[in-house]
C-alpha cells in the first residue's frame, strides 16, 4: 500500500488571524481540502483539525491545521506523524515566506527555518527533512516591522495575487503527491512564478 501523506497548513488560530499574511499556509490547505471534499475535525490526540482524503486518486492524505499558535506548530506535527506513522519525506508544510515576492512559490526539502517561527518549532520537534511549499508574501514596505507586517491582512490591491497564491499552493501539493517532489519542484520553478 502506498505511503500516506501529511499536509500541514501553518497559521495562527482564531478569526483575528484568519485572513492575515501569516495564515496563507492555512488558506492554501483549506483549498486542498475543498478540492478533495475533505472536512476537518478535531483530532483526539493532537492539537489540530484533521481530515483524511485521497488527492488526485492517490494514497491517503491527512490534512492538518495546528490549533496552536504558529510558534508551537512542532508538537502537533510530531504527534500526527507518530499517530499516522508518516515519515518526514511524506510531510508537506505550507507556510508564508517573507523572502519571496508576493505571489511567488518555491518548493524546498529540508534546510533551516530561515527565521520562520513555525518552521523553527517543527524542526526542533522533528528535524528539518520535511517538504515545504513556501508561499511568497513579500517584505514589508519601508521600515515596517516584519512581525507586524505578517499579522496584517492583504491589501485590497493584493487580494487577487493572494488568491492566486492559494491556488498555486494547492496545485503544488497535488503535484508533489502525484508526480513526486523533484518533478513537482522542476515544473513549478520552471514556471517562473
């Protein structure tokens, strides 16, 4: 039987954060779930909302929104990996990326956290070998503090670009599962997004 996948969308819980830049990973995960017809439910053992489905007719996919704050994402991810018996090379984490322009997407396996507190906690809890879908939100204008910038919603003029980024993030997850990481990475990076 094919290895199951765990797909995690990073963000902060609650309506105050729902449409902020920092939650673009959760927005993209919601699109993955919408396409798969999956409805998340509270997990009994991990602080997360979890759904099980099959994406692109392939293996079982567990999608998860940690219900902790971003900087405490590692615990729920490690618990779900243990519960479902999923290895790091079958974990996809969707997260915001300040170092990419708004709308750009890049796939990465392993590596450091790059200052991202959610990834820092996941790496501390489970190591850095997970697959990452980095969703570009751009840098703050002027001297605005990045910590404040990521907690703001997208500007009205950025809404269309943000929605496209959500779609591209969901596409990337489907490609990784259907084609494998390297093939998906080559196709997405060649697109020049």
